[in-house]
């Protein structure tokens, strides 16, 4: 159906190495109405898997703070 939300595919193996995952950051910290938390931004700045995270975000997500 045209009005059904798009189901996102599973994250790749890279996501287990993401700083946000290792730090236990709640995903809602990235999608807050007033922008991502300072902690979420800090995690991205030091993350070693920013490139695949960004590629996933550009392909599958319309909003939020990724990579």
C-alpha cells in the first residue's frame, strides 16, 4: 500500500562497531526535535564506521542525525 511506512532493512555488520552502539546511546538522542544531543554528536565525531553509517542513512532514512 502506498501509505504504509517504509520498513528499514537491518543495519550492516558495521553497526556493531559503531560508537553509539558501544556507548549505549539511545537512538532517540539522534532524532530529538531540537537536534541530536551533545553526547550523540560526540559519538559520531570519534566513530570509525561513519562512512557505512552515512551511506545507510542517505539510502534509507529521511531525517535524523547520522554519521
